[in-house]
C-alpha cells in the first residue's frame, strides 16, 4: 500500500464523505478527530518503505505513488511533518465543537490537511504552487457566509493569492533554465524578481497585507485564524523548497537581505499598525502579519548560514506555539462575540469594556495568547523567540533592534486590551458566563501554552526534526 493513499487520498475522500454527512455535525466532528489523531499516530509509528506487521497482516508502505501523471513521495523524513499536520488539524477540529463555525469546517479541515501533505510530497515540487491555489479556493468557500454577499476581504484574498500563482510558476520555469546556464545573469535577475513578487503576493507582504485585517474583521474569528495559520505555513514551506532546490538562490547575499527586509517590514507593520486598531479581530490579523514576518526573519538568517545554531529548526519550532496562540485567541473572541450578539460593531473596544467581569476565562485566555505571541517568558512563544533573537543579534543587530519595535507595539496592544477588558463600574459583580464546554477547551488551550513555555524540551524537538525535509539547508 502506498503512503500517499493513507495520508493524502484517504483524507481527501473522507472530506467529501463528511460533506454529505454534515447534518450530524458533532458525531462527524468527533469521528474525524479520532481519524486525524490515528493518522498522526500511524505516521509516528509506521516505518515508510519498510515491512511492518498489523496483527496477522504484513504491510509495506511504499514511498512513491503516481497520481494524475505526477509523483507523490512520502519518506520516513516526512513523518514529523505528518504528525504535526494531523495533530494540528485535530486540535482545530476540537475547538470547532464550541466555536459555532459552519458545518463544512470539518470537510474543509480534512481537505486542507490532505492538500498540505500533497504539497510536501509532490514531485516536481513546483506543483505545490497549484495545490496552494486549491487550498485558497477551499478557504474562500469556508469564509463565505451562505446567502450573503462575499466580504471584500475574502475577495481581495482570493484575488491576490491567484495573482501570485503565475509569478511563482513562471519563476520556476526560469529557474530551470538558470540551472542549465548559471552564467545567464539576465535570467537570474528575472527569476529572482518573479519569485520575490509572487511570494510578496502570497504572504501578504506590505503593501499587499490589507486583506488580512479586513478578513479578520468581517469573517468568523475561528475560521479566519484557521486559514491564517495553515495557509502561510504551506506557502513558507514552498518558499523554503525553492531555497533548498536551487543552490545559487540560497547562496546569494541579496536574497538573504531581501527576505530579512521583508521580515522586518512585516514585523514592524504588524506591531505598529496594531496600536491604532480598536477591533480585536483586526488586531488578530495584524498579529498574524507580525508572525509571518518573524518566520521570514528566521528563513533569511538560514540563507546567510552565519548563525551558530540552526535557524531552520527555529522556523519550524514556531509553528506549534503559533497554532495554540491563534486557536486560543480566536476561540476567546468567539466567546466574547456571543456576549455582543446582535451588535453590528462587533468586537470593538468600546463594546467589550468590562467583558472580563462576565467572561473571565475567555478574557484571561485571550491575554495569555497575546502575551505568548510576543514571547513573554514562561509561555509557549518564549523558547523559539529567545533563540530567534539571539540568532538575529549575531547576524545583524540592526535588524534585531528594528524588529523589536513591532513587538513593543504588540505588547502595548496587549496591555491596552487588558485595561479595556477589566474597566467598567466597580459595582458590577464578577461572574462566569462561559458554558462548561467553552471553559474546558479554553482551559486546555491556555494550559497548553503555559506547559510548552515551561517544558519546551518535551514538545518542540519533534518540530525541529522537520529540517530533514530540506537537507540542503540543514545546518
């Protein structure tokens, strides 16, 4: 049996089946969570390309599988990525039980996880760009509300992502020519410009970032966080694949500088622009912009190969804390938005004043998620951020200092959020208005953020092994 059938085609088929069974939402969600956890466990235990025994049966997981004329190849080195993908999807599906998302969320989550796996497995790897476009279409369908006009943020999201695809494909075609004639400087410049512009569109690099806060304000917070978490990871893996594939690209000092300048621009844009926002959804959007910038800073340091530890490993260890932070943050917004049901202004500061007195659990978890995102000590975001800043300081102190401005801005926003949540008449009593399911999931998420921050050695090493996906970049 091929590994691609188990981790790609089977989840895709199951996503179609669950689409027709969405009437039984909770049952389907629970079954799907069990399946995704099972797929993660199988990826951890089953040796790809080798014989293994299941009861009285002996099975060989073949690494390669031909599908529609392309080769899907999953090797033993892909196992950590598969564990991360399917455990991550199980986490988001678990939160959907109380997040009041659309019924197609389960089907979309399964399809996105399978396509993310396919993007890692497809050969030639350039076809991952086409798979990303499929993910974009699924995400737009998930974000659009039935019976309503599609929001401007979703339209801009679809437009910019689709515009970025031809630039990536054309750059790949030019890069193939560069490999055969590396002395062709004109083609090198053309390929580099195409690649830079394509990823600027895909990763919402300034000034193409406007759709992120628009989407975070208009659409369901939990759905937006899910899309803004998984899609950038897939695009970043595609970009790292280019650096791994083409040696001349990663050895160019100009490429490293361009990536790091883009990263600094994103971090400063996300942190400083968030100061002027008064809507918690838009602040979530700018926080995602900041996190994308942080990842670009780490990738840019990898290409320089001047750090005394693996910046590529740090790139991947950011993914787990970020998923927890965005999941807890968005679920807290869903609970607070229930407090504002029927308010057309949504999660604006003027409407959530004193909300912590009625929803203390959601408010506390919201603040914990924000503090973790800025790398507050003893929280999940701290270990990876600490190593990142040490590495950046050794590569370029100016870049590290400039990027800190964005974090100072986001920390100010967090303090402002805390003040707004607790302000109000002192005679207003404190009460817990969250239901037990909301309290349970928020408490688990908040506890996970704290535990990863205190015991990172038990959680983050698995993600650091994802560096094996890109052997030419491993330091």
